[in-house]
C-alpha cells in the first residue's frame, strides 16, 4: 500500500494500485462454492473429506477440480465465513456427522450429528463458521457415519448434492 505525502505527484499506476484495485477487491472479494456431483464412499467410523468436483464460482482460484478436490486453499489471508452440507445414501443404522476441518484438523465447536432415519436420505448441514485462514491454509467439509459399512454420498438430485462455500469477510 502506498502512503502519499504532501506535494507528491500521483501517477496513474499508483492510483490503479490503490483506488482501483482496492475497489475491485471490495466489490468482488474471494468467494467460492463447490459441489459434489459424483457420489463418493464414506467409510464407517472414519472422518472423510468430501470430494467436490464441480465449482459454481471460485473468484480467487482457491479450489481445484483435479488435485485435492476436497479443499479450498486460501489465496488471500483473512476471515472466511463457511457454509455447507454433507449427504448420505439411505440407511437407517446409527448416526451421521458433519464438521469443518482446517489443515486436516477438526475446527473447534463445528461438529453436528443426527440419528439416521429408515428409508430417508440423510442430509446434514455443518454449522456456519467464521474461520481464519492464513495464506495457504485449507478448509474442508467432512462427514462421518457409523452404519457398520461404507455408505455412498447422495447426488441423486442437484438439491441432494453435498457442497461447501467460503466467502472472505475481512483481514
């Protein structure tokens, strides 16, 4: 950032680097929304990061549909608000969980669970969270189930698809 001084002649490059670029960032901050359109397997009794193979938007190139598809990696450090859900194929045995992980470690107070219901698809929203990410840190949405066998995630309809969204809110 440039600190201007009295009597300084301001160049177009300096104005662009301060006013224009800052204005563009404020109008379009980092934002990403990713979905799972191909069902994945969630092993029993194992926290699993959901592969997100489709991007609806990714303004800061923090997500890849080729490498580490479960991750959003911060290209801009700061506070992010995250939202998302995981879905499981129909199975009535035991419980389902969702949580956030930062750099593969559970985010405190981000876990939620529910009892599976016979014959119904299980969808579980992870609690919305404000997460600080340094440059290069990554966030993932994870699921856990204890049915006794692997369960697929559900992608039967667009509404069933697991997703994650992150929005930069401040430094």
